[in-house]
C-alpha cells in the first residue's frame, strides 16, 4: 500500500511539474509575440539581422522597446551577415553564428534541427536565415509545434511575418545558418 501511495504521489508531483513547465513555455511564447514582436519594427529594408538581434535583447528586457540602435547603425548595409555578430557580446548576451556550411545535399539537416530544438527546450530563441523574395530574411524561431515543426517570427517594417513551416523551408533551401546566444547565469 505504501508503494502504491508513494508512486501516486510521485506521479502527481511529476505531472504538476511538467504541466507547470508547459504552461510557462506557452506563456513565454505568447509574451514574446505579444510584447516583443508586436512592439518592434524593422526600420530599413536591409536591417533584418540587427532587427532580429534587437528582438532578443528586448525579450530579455536588456533594452527598452524603443531601442533601435543596432538597426540605426546598420541602416541598409548590403554586405552584412551573421558574421557581424559572431562572438559579439551585447548587453551581456554573447551571440554565435552556427552552420556556416554549403547549402547542398550534404548539409547536416538533422543536426541543425536538433540544435534549434535544444535551444528552444532550454528556453531560448534562435535567429534563422530563410529565403524570401529571391533574397534572405532573418526570423526568430520561438517555439516547436506538436508535429515537430518550428514557428518563426519576423518583421518587415511594421508588418509581422509568421512562418509555421520553418523546417520545410530550410529543407527546400538545402540548409541555412542560425545564430544562437548564451546569457549570463540567472537570466
């Protein structure tokens, strides 16, 4: 009887912990969209990289919602890439460029998707480069759907872009680069 009671208590506690974590993640993703995405703009046609970085900084409340310093410095820079932010520390967050590889049939797609999934599970977002109108545009991957795909957000001016088929887009592109980040402990 004691074993059954103990097992029941463990099951209830475990369910509560996982349910609470799931609710926290849903709230977190809603907060990111509602608070950050809805209050952010991409100021220049070519400033999507610093715009995505600004969204991460705003998510962690390291800058005010009216902060556009990175985009204002970048403006319409046409030769920029994730390399401009690789190993750069901004407001305590260190950004890292990943998967700088040829986009072809040998691209490590499973490794890319696993990296994104691991970052999301740890409570972080991932900046990703995706094709758009014959060029590339930066999005922030915010969550994974029940079917395993990723939901990504971006801005084009004040217009919000939402993709719910990020994996499919990446597969059709034969791969892509991402930018991850590390935060100081306690963040």
